[in-house]
C-alpha cells in the first residue's frame, strides 16, 4: 500500500494549509471580526462556568468519604 499520512489526507479530501487559510478568510468576511471575537468570549465563559459547576459551590472540593472504622462506632484503641 505505502500510503503516507499526506496521501491519506489527500485521498479523503481534507483541506490542507492554504485551504484552511482561505476558509478562515471567508469566515472572517462573512461574520466579521467582532462577531467571531464575541463567540470566542462566550465560549470561554461557558467553559469556565462548566468547570465551576463541576467543582461544586464556591470551588470547594467534595469532602472525602469517612473512614470505615470511624463510622462503625467502635474504638480501635484498647
């Protein structure tokens, strides 16, 4: 077979270096720089809020599970 990654990408029809630049230019022309910056800002805000929600209220870590000996009510010292 002998196909390299470059050959595979070309076979699949995925864009290369110059094609990505042209696609980016078209996106900027269609939406404008300000709108693209706003999308980036709102995406960053959403990611930060999501991470805060995962960590719990006020960024506190969840309490560790209690030790098995402490919950049984029996003392380990004699």
